[in-house]
C-alpha cells in the first residue's frame, strides 16, 4: 500500500489514529472527486457519496489517511 499526502480520484480513504468517531485503519471509502478543499467519496458497500474537508487554512485534516 502506497501512502499519499492528499486525496486524489480513485484513492482509498482510511480513518487515522486521530479520527474521533471511527477506529484507526477503518476503510471509509474511495475518492470520487477532489473539489478545492472538499473530498467527495463513495462509501464501501453503498452507492452513497459523502464529503469532508481535507485541507483547512491551518493545514491538512489529520482525521484521514489516503492510499493508492
């Protein structure tokens, strides 16, 4: 598994050690699109999409990790 520093289309998104609601290493989904500071992703075993802010003015959102 190759770790990425930012999300990109097709990468997997995992909960990091700092995630507040999911266990570390939990697969959250696959990136569908990055639109500025927003990552739109598809959740596992579902056709639903969701979004989160991956980058803020203070830096990266450390709740998430990305892998190719």
